[in-house]
C-alpha cells in the first residue's frame, strides 16, 4: 500500500484529488493535512473511503504538527495547501507569505527529515504573469517567472524554494503549474461559482474592467488526473505546465453561465478593474501531453454543465460556506464597486 501525504485536501482541488485517488487507485492510503481555513471544508470529503483516509486538522506552518503527522518514507507529498485567492491577497498579503512560502519551506524540511520519496508542489500559471492578447504567445515551462499579484508572487517564491531543495539537498521534487480550474466544490469567491451563485439569486454579476481578460480553463478532475500521472511518470527537478487548450474571455464565461441558467445578460455589471489584473493566461501543454501522455477528458461545454448542475443540487453547501466572514469579504471587495 502506497502512503501519500496531501496538504490542503479539504479545499476545492485537494478534495477532488483525494476523492479521485481513493476511487481510482486502490492501493493508496492518504494522510490529509489541512488547517480548515475559510476555504477548507470537511463536507467536501463526504462519502469517501474512510478506511484509507486519515484527516489531520493542523497548519503547514506548524513544524511540530507536520513532523508528528508525516510518516517515515511516505511515497509522496502533494502540497495543495495555500491561500489561493488573488483579491484577498490584494486586501492583505501576510497570510499568503506565511502559508504559501513559510509553509512550503516547513514541508520541504520535514519531507527531507522523513525521507519522503517525491515532493509534488501544486503551482499555478499565474507565476508567469500576463501574456499579450496576441493569440500566438503561450506559457511554456521555460517562461520567466513574472508574478503580478501578491498571491502569484508567493506561489513563485514557493516554486523557488522547492527548486532550491532539489538542487541543494537532492530532494526529488516536481512542480506542476495549472491554469484556472472550475468544477464542483469551488469556494464561491472565484469567478465561475461567484457568477453561478449571484445569477441564482438574481444579484448583479460583477465583471472586472472590460471583461476581456482571458483565462485558460480546465475541469478540476482533469487537473487532478494530470497531477497523479505526472507524479508517476515525471522527472525529478522538472516543471510541468497543465492546460486544456481552452482559452475564454471572462465575459464569454459569464454569458455562457447566464445562458445555461436561463438568466438575462442585464444582470452583468462591469465594475472597477482589479489592480494589476493579468490580461491573458494561455498554456502550451505540449510537455505534459508528449512526455506524460496526459490529455483532458472533459470538454468545456460538458464541464460547465456538470459544474452548474452540482451547484444547483448543492445549494445547502453553498449557503453554509457563505457565512459571516465570507459576506464581510464580499462587502470589502465588491461593496464600493457595486455601490451597495
Ligand atoms: N483554483 C485554481 O484555479 C488553481 C489553479 C492552479 C493552481 N492552484 C493551486 O492549487 C492549490 C489548491 O487550490 P484550491 O483552489 O483548491 O484552493 P482552496 O483555497 O480551495 O483550498 C486551499 C486549502 O488549503 C487549506 N489551507 C490553507 N492554508 C493552510 C495552512 N496554513 N495549513 C494547512 N492547510 C491550509 C485550506 O483549508 C483549504 O482546504 C493551491 O496551491 C493553488 O495555488 C489553484
């Protein structure tokens, strides 16, 4: 039985990873280490095989807790734990540096001490900054790191210390950089669930700037499958970009959601842009396609329908996560922009 240590496994992507691996890989036991911040939610793990899953409620910056939880010679560590929302990093960046940078360093130190066999750092295309609107430019693994938000800067810093641990201490590391994920259980502050939630309530849909910023979207399950396959087949010390060749302008994403929900475009409200808002992300996934043999399985049309269906069927989940602190954040970020 393989033993893997997953951090942030109660969040959006981490919980999908835990679900997928428990379902599809029968000889794996997962230690899921998560601080349950506002974005972590044990409901995300309902229905999983609890015989092969152990949940530990603790913080990755707590060295003692990580040391106690991490077994000797674990097969892999997958670091999903992070503060992950750009807008929150603009309002206040301290916790981003603490979790995303110091937390990653603590995990690397303990992984070295405990002789973890492979360390997989879940990173983001945002570390590479913004691309021009010209559709022939793409991010590759060789693109320079040019983060433009405090969130992206903290993830870029984490990548650098993962690289340093590989070069200095010979830790077997892999970095994966994915584009924008969507799917079930994503916290409603992010674009797609935010728009679905507001549309369901007939509230205005706040779209930043002119709405023409481009993101490269991937269904969360496809991302998780790519991470697992890269873990199995990837080379130590390498970076792998993950993308589904699916660029969309924000405004087109929002219109598609309204179309699928049968709601009018008049709900769209263009609001003051996010400072430093990256214009375009687009990933060239050739390396993961050719070296690893991974391909996404879910089309945009199918993935978006499945996502909307999940939110429609899980409105209780949505109401529970939109608690007092979420409402406070929403007011801070969108109150003045929407004039409410
Ligand atoms: N969402 C995306 O589109 C996307 C794209 C590319 C990469 N990523 C990366 O994937 C990872 C997961 O993203 P997500 O969207 O699922 O994030 P999320 O915000 O939904 O979940 C983050 C999880 O980490 C946990 N966590 C936060 N701080 C912690 C700490 N100090 N100690 C332990 N646990 C802590 C939270 O409780 C939560 O369960 C992140 O590293 C993110 O940078 C996300």
